[in-house]
C-alpha cells in the first residue's frame, strides 16, 4: 500500500456518539454539510480502520482523505461497539468483521441523490 492511498469504503463517521456509514464519496457529500466539517464535528475512519480527514473544496462538496496509513482498527472497533450498544445486536458475540457489517447495515445513510 502506498502512503496516502485512497480510503476504503464504506467509511464510518462519528459525531460524538452518533454514527453514520457512507457507502461512497458521493453519499458522503450529499449528506454532510460543509459548515459542520468546518467546525470539526466529525471523526472518520475507512473500512480498514485508518483515520480520515473530512474536508471541502471551493464548491463546498465534502470529501475525505486518509490522514495517514496507521491502522486504528482497535479505536474504530471500540467506537462501533459503543454505537451498537443501543441496538438489538448489542449482546451478539461479534468479531471485527461482523461489527463492521452490523454497523454498515444499521447506520448507512441512504436515499440521497
């Protein structure tokens, strides 16, 4: 993997304890507002657990890029487990992949064109 390669979608974006999952960069830009990104309200990770920087360009379209190639899967897993606490899946024995699958299924932002 080369430094600063592209994020692997779906991505996980946290606003405090709230989680949104985005299946594509278009999905991300259709849902997040540039002024919220400007206020640094979000923390994001790609599917591989690498931290993301959310930013916007002159056209105010929100995008993401990798901060670096450091694997932060343990941090991501903790945040995902916390988000799943309020769901029916909280008591399921889940591994890293299943945690991500549950989060994608439950928290994907849909219906935006």
